């Protein structure tokens, strides 16, 4: 029996939140002085074109088709503290693992489970990649969210009230460029790639006491101590 992979659900709320942001940004663009508008059109007109396209049925259908092919379960939007947040739910993240001495991945992987990827719809234009929320579904309030991303506390017991600290390394330019280009499907593709890659040589994990298990890379021991929900796949 052939199994057909389930495609991601793209809700009306997600599309509406993006379209509302498009209208807001296009209105700002129209209210700019003519000279400023001309400069933007010549040097950075692609985001404007994509925003206009998102207000047309064909543009919406194209985005839905691209998002449904990604390794996510759902794209939705919620109102949080009077601000619209885009929320994407990944499929279970199975991460490749690298250390500083090998260009090829090590002979095991890490299972981190599903993630909720949150950011305000306004970030599609602001490009604030240092404030994205990668929240593990297995333990949303764990301070260590990924091997390269943590928070110091969870105010009001609400993960969205935390202030993320993210180590992007050299990878950060990729999602930043996609945000600037208003390329929504590639934004989510890049964020999934970030979640599914673990570099043991550049962990963003605070100093802590942990037990190093015999035969296990010390970096993996550190990851599993900081992220109890993580599992190693040999």
C-alpha cells in the first residue's frame, strides 16, 4: 500500500494575517514621497511585487501550494496581546548532527519532536530574526529550546513572553534575506533547516552540570541535559 504524505494545512487566518500586513506595508509605500518610492521600486521592488501578488487569488494559491510541500503540519495565526502572530507547526524535527572536526554528519541523529514557530506578522517586513520563537511542543516552557536557542525565563508562564537568545552563526543571512524579500515559503524552509541541524561546536547552552555518558559525544550529553525532551537516534 502506497502511503501519501499528509500536506500542511494553511488556514484562512494565516492568509488573512499576511494580507493585512501587505495592505499595511503597501499603504506606507504609497504615502512615501515620490522620490523615495522610485528609489525603492528600482532597488528593492521585489517585496512590493510579492505583497501586491498576495492580494490576488492566484498569489494566495501559489503560496498555499508552496507551503503545503514543506515539512510542516499547519500554518495558522493567533491574536496575542493585541498583535497578530503567525504560527507554524513543524512535523517532528529529526536533526543531523555535526561536530567541529567532520564536514559530514555524525552517524546518529537527534529527535526534538515538533516545534511551534511564532513571529508577529509585522516581522515579514521588519526582519527581526533575533526575536523569533522556536517553541518545542514536547516542553514549551523548557528554557533550552534548541541547541542554539534559549531563554532565561518564561514570564507569566507564557513562552511568547520570553526573550529568545539565538545563535545563528553564518546561517542567519539566509532567513534574513528571505524576510527582506518577503519570500514567505522560503522563510519557513530556512527556519526548518535551522531547526534540523545541530552543530556541537557552537552550542548556545549556559554552563551547567551534566553527566557525560561513556561512548557518547560530550556535546550530545550536554544537549540532552539541557533539553530533556530530546532523544538520540542511533
